[in-house]
C-alpha cells in the first residue's frame, strides 16, 4: 500500500483501490488532494498493469468538497483582498487555478482504465465534480449528492455542470444547481446517475471491487477502446463517433486478444491477456 496525505493506494489483481483517507475532515479537498489525485491516476494509467480503479472513501461521508482553508488562504480561489494586485492579473490567476483543478478530475477520464466511484454519506460540492468524471458511480443507502456551490454564492466550475447534463436530464441538473438541495441515492439511481445502491458501506465497497474485478478479466486494450469511444461519442455527433471507432479499431484491433478470448471460452478457462504497454516519459 502507498500512502499520501489524502489517499491510500493499493493494487491487487490488476485492480487499483484508491481510498480517500481523511474521515475526521469529511475527506475535504485540501491543496495536496488536488495535486496528488492526478499524479496517482496518471501513474497508475502509465504503468499499464492496472485494468480498473475503484475510488472509495472512509468515515460517514464520501467527500465534503473544497476545504474552507483553501478558500481562506488562497487569493486565486478565495475572496479578493484589497491591494491584491491588478484586476486582470488576479482574474487570470483565478482562471488558471480553476483549470488546474479541472485537470485533477480530467485525469479520471484520460486514464486507460475505467474508474468506479463508491459513495457513502455526503458527496458535496467538489465531490460531485469528482464522481461526475468517473466512469460509473455506486452508492450505499446513506449517500446523497448536493451541488452546494450555490449556497456559498458561486457557480460550480470543476466539471459538474459540464458532465452531469450528459449523465441525467438537464432539468434535474438545473434544479440541483439552482437549489443546492440534497439528492438521495434512490433518486440518483432512478435518474441513471448511480448504477446500483447497496445497503451499507461494507457491501458497497465489496460490490464495487467485484465489478472492477470482472472488468479486469477482459482485454485491457478492448476496455480502453470502449472507454475512449464512449467518451468521444458523448462529445461528438454519431457520424463523428462512428468514424472515430473505425479509425481506432483500424489501428488498435488485436487479433491475438480475440484469439485468446475464443480459446479460453472453448477450453473453459479464464483468458490471460497481456497488460497495456507502459507509457514512456521521454525518448
């Protein structure tokens, strides 16, 4: 297991389990959270041996969003103080900071494996931004979601308003964004935002790790291609998406993986697929 200030990371049988580990602070997002998360995910993706990742949490709540200390101590994201510099420079710092925060969650989308979020208790503010970037979301019966930025006088800007309308009806997102109300796990499941609801945290984590384990038995190249194609098609026309997957398979289709899949099925055994190649950091 690898330990960071906000995360514990363990890899077993091609599945990475990344656990938010500040339950006494409701897993709020301090500065190291934003720096460490993309580093962890990018490194796991680059290694090539991880085929699915589960993101879970500790304590009664999944994530309470941005830690108030970040707002209080950082002119880039907090209230502007008098004498803090030329307005255009302050605004550019704010924009650059927002985009860096956005990239922390973009890491979940660019990973070469699916990311599955296991959510208990409160998933608030930045926590909703985070899970919107995951491939799938699962919850226990205690879970609720809140786009809480509206209650502190700001517009959510790290991905919820861009990703969530692609996942559920626009009217639902507008209601949640305008009111900041709590959205229950059962409501989220009915809307298709959550794949399944488990009775408690223990069965939630166990169940999501089981789904990740099933994914890890498949061809990692085919899984990566499926993720890339689904995400590309979400943001493009059907025609563009069809051309994308034709080009992808023309370059990436692996007859060896298909042969192994058919061979394993006929021999009534589990398939054995090679890992993705590690990503090189340089020449």
